[in-house]
C-alpha cells in the first residue's frame, strides 16, 4: 500500500509540473504578457527556463522515493549500460550543435532587447526550421536522446521508473502542443516535414 501511495504522489507531482510547464509555454500566455509588458517579453524565455528548473528540482526533493529496486545490473552489463549513456550524451551534444543555444536559453532575446531590435512578433523566441543533422531522422531528437540516456541505466528503482514513464508521457504530450505552435509558425513547410519524419522515435507508422 505504501508503494502504491508513494507512486500516486510521484505521478501527481509530475502531472502538476507538466501542466504548469505547458501552460506557461502557451502562446496565449505570451500574448497576454505582450499586451501588458510589450517588448519585455524578451525576458520571458530566461524566466521560463529558470523557473522550470527550480520547480523540477523542488518536485524531485519533495517527492517520496520508495526504496524498491527493480533491477541492479551485474558486471559487465552495468558498464555496458554506462557506455550506452555516453553514446547518448554524445548524440545530445551533436543535436545541440544544430540549435542556437543562446536563443534556447533566452540570452539572445535579452541582448536584442537592449539593442532595441527585439521583435515582439517572435513572442519569446526567434524560431527557425531545422531539418538537418539529427532532425532528418526525428523531429524531436533532444527528447529521444534524453529519454534513451535516462532509460539505459545500470540500476533502476521504483521512483526512477515512475519518473521515467512520466517524462516519456510529458515528451509525447509536450511535443504535440509544441508542434501545434510550429505549424502556426511555419505552415505547410512543417506539415510536409511531419509527413516525412517521425516525431520522437525513428519509426514512421
């Protein structure tokens, strides 16, 4: 019963994070900020990233952590799993090379604000459609490689397993809402991209 109760609390906390994260990322919220603060929306992306990190760490700290081990890989399988983790970190680094890191973090927006060149029509991010590198194989390679890095773990307990499932659900649901905004931004070009390339996992149904 304790494991069941703890699991429910963990799922609830991750659900609260996912809902709040999605709402704060919505275009409606950003447009309301523009109505009230104008081009100061340039600071929103950095605020969004920092607040999301703080909320996630808070959830991790307060979430119950049931001490139920699902598996603990023996040698040499534990070393093999670590090797796979290194590979997926390398793939994440490869992916980041195709992304404007300062734009993603929210730094470029603030620089443009102080230069007087910020365009509020960008909302909180200047987006460009990237369809090269890892983006040729999946539309959300950061989600894919992050999930795979978390999955190939030498040890797995109940808290980590539930967290992993919640993260996967968040990636799937979050990517759906993210792509609605991308279709609004890029139109038919993104729709054609969707037809050719799978969303998270490189399997096209």
